[in-house]
């Protein structure tokens, strides 16, 4: 220090903190800091990006857990104006004001990045269905064709988009196909037709298809083509044909999401609500895709050896695996599984079924609530896994429909169909049946739903 120079006064701690926060406010990335599970700081970039006035307004809206929504493979941040902003989020553990903190680094995605993410999510959603599915404009032009449809015909999905559906039909059947499409478009409940599909090489192959209306005010058409199995047993040929019912249920589930898509110039220009609609479509298609998985598991379960295993231990391991996901949403898993609770069954299959039950409860339960999980010996009724969730309650009619979604009668809107998973409970019940158990559901008196998986003693 030179002679006569005045000593530099130390910066006051409050001034240093203010300078640090001002620096964070000028970063081009949004920051939200959490400490002890609560939001402690949001920088000006994030507030400007979302339109929220301050940290208190974010907390009043439910906090980051409520505002950050996953739509399929994409993340969206809810803004104060009610729109959804596509974002990329990174989590960083770092000290903040001298205390440990979890920092959410939030970057808005560009329009080009958003279009690419939507295109990938849309293609993946349709490709999950193992049956050929076509979504048509009212005049019969193909809007979407999934991978199973493209592989069946030997075309690429891009080649099929924009082409008339009859390009996939043998010439001698085109008149009846056009007539069936016109009948359904004009108001018929649905149609089932037998036809010859024609692949790219011109080779005809017999097939059956279900046609139903879909989209806003039934303004689109959905064609579901029955898979071509290697061999059909004679007994199966005499079974009741569920294809028309399947097509009808598909129409009912897709109606609300596809309503968002009507009028969109091209799929790549879809805005926030349309992306949400595609997320619901993706859930529905995943639910349908799991039918094929269930059939494979059922066949495997019949041949797999049975063994004595501790149901309490299996459930405890499944709960432990899901605990991190539950903690991230602030959901408490209350486990009561004093072991051992022995049962003779097929260990891999019952382990998967228990995990699916817990995942379903976790998916339905809102942030901050709890899930009660119990494993016990119920005497003559056998051993039981009981899961009580905090999701939307269902009445007896809705539960009966969820367990048998293809039964005749009016469709019921419940928490499964609303999220695009109309077959979820029915699949769980069938998997329990293949294992020699029973799957029961009942409305919880105060909230949500109780699911019980039972096995007889022995």
C-alpha cells in the first residue's frame, strides 16, 4: 500500500450478499433454489421468463413441483399467464448463503428444439402400439400411421402421411372400404370390415379392421387393423369378437386429446395444450402396448416354476426402489410389512405385479400426500398386499368399468381414462389371475382407492 493511501474498508456482509444475488439475477438462465424442501430464492431471469411476480407467488401456485410438468419425454414450466413453456432443467447441489441447497437451473428451449422434441415424442407414442393404427381425416386421408402399420404395408410412416387410406387396400375392396368410412363419418357408431390389404409390392393379405370416429366432435376417423397372428387356434376363432369394442374404446379415450389437434396446420406447430394432448395420447398408446406385454407374461407365467417366497420382503424391496421418486414429490410411503409373510407363487411375476401396484398409487397420488402399504396374513382369506393411495376417488360404477373396460354400456370418465390409461386396472387383475391370486379394488372412505392383491395359503 502506497504512502498516504487510505485503507480499503471491508465490504459489509449484507452488501456482499446483495451483490451476489444481483449477479444471479443477471444470469441468462433461470434459477430456483430449494433449501429444506422449500423454495428459498428465484432469480429475476426466471420470474421474467414465467411472469410470476415473486417467490411468494410461485409458492402460492404450489411451488416448483406443481409448476414443472412432465409431458411424455418433455418438461414444461407453467407461466403466470396459464401457458406451458418447454424447458430443460438441471439439478445442482451447492451451498447458498452458507447452507446446503438444491439449485434448479432452468433453460427455455428454442422453437427448433421444441419442434424436434415434439416430433420424437409423437413418433415414439404411436410406435408403441403393436397393432396397425391409422388416424384419418374425414375424407379418408392418412394423418398418422404408426410403425406397425408401416411395417405391415412395407412403407415408411412418412410415405403414408397425406396419402388416401385406400392406397393400402386391394383394388377390389376399395369400394366397400370407402363406403364404410363414409358411413362412420356420417354418424354410424362404428364398423367392422374384412378386406385385403395391399403392401408396397402389391401383395394382398386378408385382414379385419375396426373403424370408429375420433377427435373433436368425431371429426376424425380411427382405423385399427387386427394383427396377423402366425396361427389362430380353432377355439380362439369361436371366441367373441372384441375388435369393434376395442375400436370404440380407443375412440372414446382419444376423443378429448385429439380434439386439441383438430385445426392444427401441422403437428410440428402444436402449442402447449396440443402437446399436453399428445402426452395423453402417448399414455393411452402405452396402455394398449402393454396388452402385448401382458400376453407374453401370461404365457411365461404358465411355464415358470413356483416357489416359496416372502411377500413382505418383495414389497419392501419394491417400496425401497420407489422411495426416491416419492421423496422428489414429497409423498410419504407408509410401509407396514412385518415379515415373513410366505406365499407359494412365481417370484419374478409377483415382484413385477407388486411394483406395478405401487407405481400406479404413486402416479395417482398428489404431491404432499401419502400412500399406505401393508402386507399381512388375513387368515382364511389368505395373504394380502394392500395399497391405499391418495389419488382421485372412484365410485363403485367407475371401479367396475375400470376392471372391465370392454364391457357393454356407456363409457365412464375416471382417473384412469382421464390420463389415457383405460386398461390399467384390468391388466393388473388379469396378471393376478395368471398367478393364481385375486386383485380387488374399493373406494377408500376418505380418499383415493384401495387395491388388494390376495393369494391363498399354501
